[in-house]
């Protein structure tokens, strides 16, 4: 049962639209959320995923604002996070409302090999990986996370979902306006907020709500949206979103930006973003989603276009030195391309660049070269392989993102054994095939060494699971 703070109720009553009731707000906020997932189209189509999961007792109800989002019901109690399909990145467990900001930010027509996107507050990665899927792994996606403890989780989710066009940064996002002035075509600022809309997931979210705390958060939100707008190219678009409900964290922050840059800020009307969007649309064209409108979490989404250039607030910083990578030689490129094609039937995307660092080979998004020297990056693109004395050793994340369907297909039981880090015994002895890729449902799981009588497991130790969820046979 949700715990409502009377101060919060008194405050939020002033912001609740006249056609909505406080009784409905309290009623829906006290209900558990409908579980929802987003199919990862970097690995599987929604149609193929539904065909795969329907026999396992999954029932799908489409989320109207996300083409690949679904509310789901299961015939049996299964831990979604421990299923084979989740661990191999076929879907992301994502609250339906949080699918709104990336949908508002990007359409497929906008993306291409040179399109640059910034996600200013990325962890744990639900919206980042949704953006990567909308970009079809093309262009460049810079994912920033301020919290050091959450960077590892962000990278793990990016790798699991097969994202290949991402560069990670670890900064207070207020620096982007200075270091990346008018660089990005599209920016998502899912801002830190009071989290009022998350009460259905966290009944204690509002227990200690205090308006004085909110005022401090608003100052941060204003600084971040200013930084985002500075980083945005002329003609580019910014989505500002929160899981807060009050005007002061939402409309007022957007109004602040409009007052600061009156000639450059244009609010984009989102009333036709999806069927029924008008039900939550404000007079400015923002989406202010209350829990009772779509039976979801509360959320706010604003889209802002930069119609003219602005003056730089701070002088351009000095160029960063000591970039530890260099472009691979034509010889090295030919060798790694031949190794991946011959050993695993992997063909590298033509729109990416190959870089080397010491004995490591990396695949960078082509659009990244223009950012070299502008700021420090935690991780760029994906690591393809390590260079050995003779040949290469492919990396797990490269196999997840780039593997072709020409692999050894595992059964349910074999896939569970593999993800638990164990070797797979073959029913009959055959000629050894060396390193090869194993898959499940036509999607890569990882690398094994085919020894003739068994498949020796090469799954990275940090990905080994003690338990994999099993479906009961109907």
C-alpha cells in the first residue's frame, strides 16, 4: 500500500488537471504496476519474440507509444531476469512510461551513420538501449552516467543488448555545454528528480516528501537542461523527461529554458505522438502522464527544438591529449576481418572504424572521430578481440552484437547449462571444430570450444548464473 505524505497531497492537488480526480490518482497509485517489457530489435523482431514466448505462457498487450513495448502476463510464476531470453538480451524489463522519452526523441528516419545522440543520465540503460535500437546501431550514441557505481551496470546492459554504437562517459552532465558545444543532433535528458511518479513501484517514494528538497532538485534540473541546450546543434531536438509529477520539476524547468533562450527555444507539440497522446497533453504540447490516464507510472516528457544558434557560455576548453587508441593499419584490419569471417562468419559493419590499443582491437562508431580530444571517455564502441602471439581471441560482447545465425543451436536445457557456466556433453563424438558460437532461438549466446565429444564453455566468469528460470511444461 502506498504511503502518501499530506504535504505532497496538498502540493500536488494544485497541479492535478481539472479533468482528473485526486481519488483516482490515489487509487491508481496504490495499485501494483502491470509488468512490461521491450523487445530488443537489435537481436529479434517483435513478431518472432511473441512466437517464441507464446508457447511458454506469455500474453502480450501492446504499449501504444512504443512499437516494441508490451505489457505482459505469464501463466506461471517465473523470474523474468533469470530467463534465458533476458540473459541473452532478447528483451529489457522496462516500465511502460519510461519508453516514452526515446519514442519522442527519435524516429527511424532521423538516424544514420553520422547522427549523434547524447543520453545525459543513462544508467541503468533502459532508455539508452532503446535509443540504440531506434538507431539500429548506426551513428553515435554517447551515454553519460554521473554515478561511478552505476557505470558497470550500464555497460553490462549495453553489452547484453548487443549495442555497438555507444561511447560511455562519466561526468556531472553540467559539463557537456562547455565541452560539447552544439555537437549533438538529438539529446535525451532524463533528469534526476523527486521520483513522485514511481510510487506504484516504490510505496515509500513519497513517505518523506519535502518541498524544500524539491527546490534543490529543480536547481540541478535547470543547470542540466541549460547544459543540454548548449550541447545541441542548431536544428537539433532535446527531450526533457522526469518521473516527477509537479509543475515545478517539469513545465517550470522548460519555461526557464524558454526565458533564457527566447529566440532559440521552440516547444514541439507531442499530442499526436501516439493514439491517445492528447489525453495527457498540456497546453504547451508536453506530455504530463498521471498514473490513472494509461494505468502506468507517472511521467513527464517535453520535446524542444533549437531553432537558432546561441552564444557559447564558456570559452572552448583545450583539446584533450593522450588519446590511447590509434587507427588500425590496413594489414591489421585485413587480419581481423579475415579471422572473424573465417572463424565465426562475422562480417563487420562497413560504417565502423577499427582502432587498436596495445594488444586490443576495438570497433568504434564512424561518427566518433569528430569527438576525439573533446573529453575523456570511459569506453568507446566495443572490444572485438585480443591480439595473441598467433592470431586473435574474440570477445564475448562482439559475439553478442555481431554474430550471424550460422551457429550451433542449443536446446532449452543446453542453453541453461551454458549460462550456468558448464560444459555441454555431446550425444555422439564427431570431428572437433575448435572455437565456435552457440545460440538459442537463432540468437547468439556466446563462444565454446568444440572438442568433438563436448562443448567447452567460454562464457566470461562474471556472467555465469547460479540459477536459470525454468518454465513448467504445459
